C-alpha cells in the first residue's frame, strides 16, 4: 500500500510542480524585493525592520493565494477529467488519495517556503528569517488543508477559494473579533439577540485557530519576542488542526458517490 500511495503522490505532484511554478516564485521574489525597497526609501525610522516585515507579509499573502490555487486546481482537474472514477477502479483506497494529496501539499509548501528564508536573511537576521520561513511553512500547510477540504466538498475552484480565504481571514481576525465582542457586550442592552450573536461568534472562534498559530511579524521589530517556545506552540496548534482537517476530508471523500 505504501508503494501505491507513493506512486500516486508522484503522479499528482507532476501536475503541480513545473517550470511555471518556478517562474512564479522568482516573480514573487522580485516583486517583494521591489516593494520592500520602495518602503525602505520612504520610511523615516526603522526602515530596515519595516521593509523586512512588509516583504514577509507580501510573501505570506501571495503564497497563501498560490497554495490555494495549486491545491484546488489540482483536485478540480481530477473531478473534471473523471480521474476519481479511474483511480477507484484500481486497487487504491480513497484514504490513499487523501494521503497522497497531503504529501503533495507538504512538498509544495516546502518548495515555496525554503526560498523565503534566503530572501529575508538579506534584510534581517538569520534567526528571524529562519523562524519566519518555518512559521510560514506551518501556516501554508494549514491553509492548504482548508483548501483541500473546500475543493473536496464544493468541487468548484471559485467557491473553494472563497471558502478557504473566508476561514483564513476569520482565523486571522479572531483577536479583533474577540475584542469587538467584549466591547459590544459592555455597550449592549443584554437582549436575547445580542447574547445569541455573542454565543454564536464565540462558538465559531472556539473551533478556529487563533492568531498565535500564524507567523508573527512583530519579531522583526523586537527580536526578544522570538522565544524558544514560540515555534513549538505554533507547531502543536497546526498539528492538531491538520489532523482534524484530514479526518474531515476523509469523511467527506468517503461519503461521495462516483459513477464507476
């Protein structure tokens, strides 16, 4: 079974890793450098830190969109080409397809994250650049798994990307939403509708990864925040959510019916 899964992984990877991906990485590197250089010229104080933080965030959000498009388009192509039907006529289980997609995600995310450490090491210390690349790797894995769940459930690229970005932004803004909820409770009249809205948002945020699960760009301005337990805590959070998302993907994939 392991050999079949690895063969399927190699087959799926060929549809993603190509020359266009390498060109795209180079383009993002050039654009991020130009934007960072422009901001560095405009900044009056902390120009190096500001340019490094901006470059890191530019790469973060660009690569999040790239990963989502790669993952969703890869699975959507299997839907459109009836690849699932052909795979399921072979001695390959559905869980092997999910595991193969997970291996593809890990490979893609690694290929996208490795250059980030080299890019940022020119603008900041190697420790911060290494942390950011590792934390970005975890963040991209989490986003890619959300995208995998979205495309398996919705089967259409636009809907899956919108769903994934909405979940991602909700998780990123969880701290702001929590603060807004706490302030609204103080100002509200305590009506049933206000309490229901509060419970609803608190329940949604409870199952979402918090902002601590993502790369923290405040380390560019205060290196002392780069504590020894920062990355391990992010790793633990992402592992828990990754296991949950893979499990949901398996359940959703097994419930689907294909015309064999």
